[in-house]
C-alpha cells in the first residue's frame, strides 16, 4: 500500500513538469516578461505564508485568529511548488540543477 495521497504521481519532478506544461499552454504573457512574472509569483506565495502565520497567531487585533497551522502548511507547500515550477521555467534540467544544489547545501551544512 502506498503512503502517497490518492492521485499523487510517483515522480515529483514529472508532476512539476506537467504543471509547467499546463501553465505554458495557457500563459497570457510570454517571453521575458512572462518569465519574470513567473518568478514574481514566488513573492505572492510567500506573502500568503505571512498572512497565514499572522492569521494563525491572531497578530492582527482587528481580525483575530483567521487561519490554522494547516493553512500555513498548505501555503508553504504552494511556495515550494511555485519555486520548483519557476526553476523548471528557467531550465528543462531543473531536476538535476536542484539535486546538485541540494547536495552542495547539504555538504556545506551537514559536512557530507
């Protein structure tokens, strides 16, 4: 029995590639401007994480508690997905670029 949710693909990067293709097929703005807008989408998603954290902690006294920590988790996942799609937008070798970079960060941080 798989521990993946129903409908989850076995390969993360295949799913990212499918999402990238879907976005590219219906992109209202293309070229360099479209690329830059894809990168800016990350800022939007990070802002949604901040909004969820503020809402989960009730830091806005006017609004009170408006989010849960599950909402924060979901927004963080959106950031990761958006970053991976942005990387795929920059290079078809996103999987390899990410793996090399992760190995460098792990080696530097964990001494591997």
